[in-house]
C-alpha cells in the first residue's frame, strides 16, 4: 500500500453511495484480492471503476490492475473464475467472470504510440505509481487496494482525482502534451468525458488538444468511432461536439461539422447552420422515447452537411441550398463508412438525411395539398425509419418565428393524422403491388427479366396512387399496361 505518498482522505469521508456500491461488490473483489495477496502480488481496483463508484454510478464491469503478468493472472484465476477470456492479453488484460460479475485484470503498463504508428505499443510497468501516471486523466488515476480496501491508505489518489471529481474538472496526471503524445485518442476521450459527465476540460488540456489535434490522424478509425459513438450517446453530446470543433479535432475526425460554420455577410444572411445543427440535435434528444438513439443523433448532426457544397448566392441577396439533402446523404454515407459504422446505421442515416426535407412541401402556403398517394409514398419510402423521420423533421424546425413554428407543427400533426388514418385501412409500411412477380409472369406468360420488373413497378405505382386494387382489377390493369407497353 502506498502510505505517505500524498494526502489521502479518510475513506469514511468518501461519498456513502460509493461505499455502498463497493460493499455490494466486495465479496468477489475481496476473494480475488486474497488470491493475489497470497501469491505475493498487489491488486487494485482502478481507473473508471473507482471514478464511477465515487460518482455513484458503478457499473457491472470492473477494472483491476496488478504487478502480476498475464500468465500469472491466468494461473491465479484458474479454478476460481467461472469463465475467462484472453482477447485483450496482447495489451496485458485478462478477463474473468464470477457470480455474474465481469472483471478485467490488467498488468501495470506504459502505453505509447510509436512515430507513424496507428496502434499503441504496450510495455509492462513495474509499479502502481508508474501505471497511474500514464493514465489519461487524474479522475481515472485513482486506485483502491484489495483485499483490504477499507484499511487506512488503501485509497490511492496521487494526482488529485478526487478534487477534480468534486470540481467537475478534467485534467491529466502529468503534462497534457505528454499524455496526448502517448495516446492521441485521449484528446477525443476528453471531449467524450465532458459529454458524459458534464465536466469542464482544464484550460491547459484544451490548449494541448488544439496543439496536438493533427496527431489524431494516426489513430485507427475503429478507435475514433468508438469514442465518437460514446460521445454522441452521452447525456451532454453538444458539450463534447463544441469542444471537438473549438480545438480542431473535428477537422480531423468529422470535418463536415466545422464546415457548417458558413460565413454570413450583411447582404446574404441565412441561419447559422452550425448552431442550427446543434439545436436540432438538442431537440431530437428531447424527443427520444426510450433513451439515447444513435441513428437519430447522427442524422440530426449530419442532416445539413450538404449545405456548404450547395450554397448559392441568389440575385437580390438571397441564399439557396438546392438539393442539399441529396448531397448531404451521400456525404454522410461516405463519412460514416470511413468511421467504420455498421451498414444498418449508415443506411438509416443516409435515408433520414435524404428525406428530411420531404415534409416541407406539405401544407405550406403556395404548395398543392398532398394526395393520399403522396402520403403513401412518404411512408413507403421512409420504411422502418418513419418514426425517426417524424422526430428528425420536428426537430429541424428551429425558427424563431413563433407563428411559422406553430404552422409547421400543425402541418406535421395533420400529416401524422393522415398517416394514422390510412394505416387503419392499409399496411402502409409494407405496401406491395396487388400481384407478385410469379403472378405477373403467369398472367403475361413472361419469363423472369426486366419486363417483369417494369410490370411490378407499374402495379406498385398504381397501388400507391389508388390504394388496394383487388386481384381482378390488378390483372385488368396489368393487361392494359402490357398492351400499351410490350411489343412482340
């Protein structure tokens, strides 16, 4: 134990909820600590596990650190752990599970990027102090000795992490420049923790992030995506995103976002697209029914990224962004693929971005009323993203003109009522022609091919326009189309 290394608060003074959280986990932790102690090895609860315990939000996964090497850890948990995994053993980590508790035990380590490398090089450290000083932030550099975690001196806080938690500040244990040189991903982690905890990043850390931002380019896209995803799903994503833009990190990982800060001159005024985007994100979060929705948040963040490329100054002082939704959908798909997001996420965000303006032709002055066919097409094209499209479209109304905002809200209320009314009569989200491909081939005596596809599209258009036709009417319409379209 590290007695006398720094002023250590009396453990009884720590937050009671942290004590209760640790007590609930202590049987497993104490058992494991006793096994390591009997073998002459140190074991500490460390990092985010200690931080979250002190914040009263300790999760089911616990992180421990030890002077034992991975092969020794494997031997110590053999016969004790109910299951174990070694997928992280190259980084010195062994995972175990006991009575439903997941625990990762990592050997003291010193981790840094080699020049030009996209992956950190890992070497084992020899002391807890060496391990803690190489951690990303002071609030993650606290440790709790096992098995006697309630003993005097068991709580190790060499860098003021407890004070940072109390103040809501994110600092590095040592010089931030050194920390970010060791692992540039930590700059993204600073923004992510700001978004998760609502903390302020210390000024010297922000300055180092600005200076070291280009170094983030050496980090793999998978690691960047992981941090960006956590940031977006956090309670305060706007705080993290603004930090990314202000420090220049967004220029490296998400350049489409700072590009929305379009110049606005006195003759060609338009809404601040960057600020509008953050407002849309805030509004979309407020409409989430069941907790954080990654697809909705990504769509809110990216829905207008086609505007810089489509911005045109019109005669008379106006500004237009014609077809920015189409351009933006393709830009969003390209960026999300580069960040290694999954196909389902990429396709959903593409669709939502492409369709986010469709509603603005509904119920507005000077526009023709939507037919039932237009409503069917809207639902059909949105598919399983319809509910998200509702939320994105409503969030996109950030006008300060109260009368216009109320008019848009009434119009969308009306569209949703019409969708609901038609849905009672038809399966709008699964609209199909009245005849399938096999029936079309049978009626027209055609083999599989383009002509069958064209006939299918014709019947689908009729279904959209008129609703269900019925089998006989569909056959008659198909034969009429064939007479006018197909040639011998």
